[in-house]
């Protein structure tokens, strides 16, 4: 069974990618970076083939074994575009955004130990979690942020999932200036996410709900 970690990035959030990759460099899972908007990120600093580490049970030095891959989406598919690439490359995968930092990489083992789809936030916010390809819906191609926001809690409608504990909150009262932007800091024992804010109108949500209903008739 192919298992891996899928990371979505873009030109807008490019400064977050390097710290995230550094935070998971000791993982045993393959890594897929998906860059939206035809943006090619600088990954010259990230060469797993050149990373060596000490075996914890001996003085031996061994090569870091998992592989990594970069896919560039010519369009900006937002989170759905990244998840689609995860479906194409893995049987099960953990999807995280580049605006996160992993504090404890045992998170990945814990997620893969739970059967089925697992979301990191109650209510299925943030699009992040561990997903099983055969247990995911056919995904639409998303072309704008408004649609991405509206689909956030709806894209798994009708599909079962478990909510991971501890929960990564949707909101907090902690704000930080990071990479030139004021962002909300969300945190639990395993990870940190720096969140931008956006809103969807009632009319837009109604329009999306009708479109989803018609598609599933």
C-alpha cells in the first residue's frame, strides 16, 4: 500500500515551505509537494538523497530513505487540486498545508493507524487530515478561492471520517506577524498552523449548495 505526505504550496505562501519540510525531514513516509498556479518553488535546499542521520540504536550513519516528488499544477486548484494529486499518487495520504509546522512527526504514524478518513479539525475544516483514496469522492476542479472556502466543510459530504484528537482548532485569539502578514496561530500538541481569514456570503453558500445538490442527483 502506497502511503505518503502531501503538501500544498503556492507563490503566495512560498516562505512557509522550507520550515515545514525541515520539520518533517526525519519522517519515514514519502513526500509529495504540489505547487498551485504554475509556480515552481525553490527546493534547492531540500535534497533527501543528501540527508544523512544517525541510527538511534547505534553509532552508524545511514541515508534518509523515503523519496520526494514535486508536481506543479498549471492552474490554481487550491486545496482540492492538491488532494487530487494525492489521490493519483497514494492509496493513503496525509494532506497538510505549507502554512503548518509539525512539532511531533509521530502524528503521521498515529493518523495512519486509524482506519478510514481522518480529519484534523472538528467539522472538517482546513482540508487537512489522512485520506484513503478509494474512500474519497470525485473532486471538482476549483478555480477561485471563494469556491474553495465554500467546499471546505462540504467536500466530504456523504463520506465517513473520524475526527482526530487532539483537535486543531478552527480559530484562536492568538495572532502573529509571520512572513509579512498578520495570521491567526492555531496549535495543538502535534502541529501549528498559521491561518489567513476569508469570508463567504450567504448567497454564495446557497449557490454552492444548489450546485452540489444538482451534481449528486
